[in-house]
C-alpha cells in the first residue's frame, strides 16, 4: 500500500491527512457517514428502525478508514510528545 497519505500527529496517538489521497479518503468517509446519518434520520421519521444496519455499515467504514490510515502513515502510529 502507498506510504505517506497520512502523517503522525505531533501530540498524542493517531494521524492526520498529509496528501490528496489522505484528504480524499477522509472526505469520502465523512460523506458516507453523513449520508448514513441522513438515511437513519429519514427512517426514524417514517417509524422504521434502521439502527442495526446503520451501525454495521458505520463500524465497517470506520474500520476500513482506520486500517488504511494506519497502513499509509509515514512514521507509524505511537504516542508522541511533540519532540519528533
């Protein structure tokens, strides 16, 4: 998988987008979650319970996003205190 889509955070644990690919993945993830939320709200207004499929898709999308971010972070993930 390509390296450098994300960069490690200066403080704490995790990463932030560092290239257009990282930003595109982040934007696609946010659009998907917003669309799912709208679908969930629409179902609630109609009296349909869509909670289980919403949760399943949201968890799967989040896992995919985190795995791709982790594998494409230049420098890896670890707790950082701002020195490197």
